[in-house]
C-alpha cells in the first residue's frame, strides 16, 4: 500500500462522524475532489475535519454561517457536489 493510500485511509476514518449526512458529504468530497485538489484545499479540508460535529452540521445545513472564509468556501463547494 502506497503512502498516499495509507493517508487517504486515515483521512477517510477521520471523516466518519456518526451523522450519515456529514459522512456522505465528506465521502463525496474525497471521491470527487480530493484526488484533484491543491495542497491548500486539502489543508482546508483537514482543518474542517477538526471542527465539532454540531458546528459542521449547522454550517452544512445553512443554519449558521461559518466565520472562517476558507472553510465557508470549501463547505459551499462540498454542498454543490453531485451525489
């Protein structure tokens, strides 16, 4: 297994939130955007994974605005990914 595959497995594990909707959003991002994303975007995604689930839920569902511009921009892009 390559270093990249091991890293992706570790990230995929971090994406498991126990909330099906968040799990699906993060899995969709990993499948559709991660392979082609820049190092900068990947860093923002990893930062997003450090956030608390309740905040993530409110941000993704649009109940609350994320105060961080980079995170908010990535959240918007993830929300727009096709299922």
